[in-house]
């Protein structure tokens, strides 16, 4: 990709780091998927008394909402 176009040592190192980042991202997603399956199993095992706890855990597992962005450019009043 990048290293095949630029053909430099730095481009090859950047390309390797990009691949490593994707591997880490895939590992993170699979770990969260495994955690979600384990939580589903526990939720099926226990009754409604722990529903609040399971809902709170799922809320903590959800990604945070994006922060509102400020408009770019000059704004006149």
C-alpha cells in the first residue's frame, strides 16, 4: 500500500504499524463480543432481580456519545 508507492523505510514502518493497529482493533472487538456473550449467559441464568445491574453494565459497555462540534469559520453576530 503506502510502502509500495513510496518505497522508503519510513513508509514500510508506517504500513506495518497500520496493520498492527487493525489487528489490535479486531482483538478488542472480539474481546467485547465475548464479554457480551458471557453477560447474556448470566442474564439468562438469573431472574429479574439483577435486571438493573445488567442494564447498567450494558450501558457502561456502550461507546460514549460524540461530543457536539463547534462550527468552523467566522461567525458574525
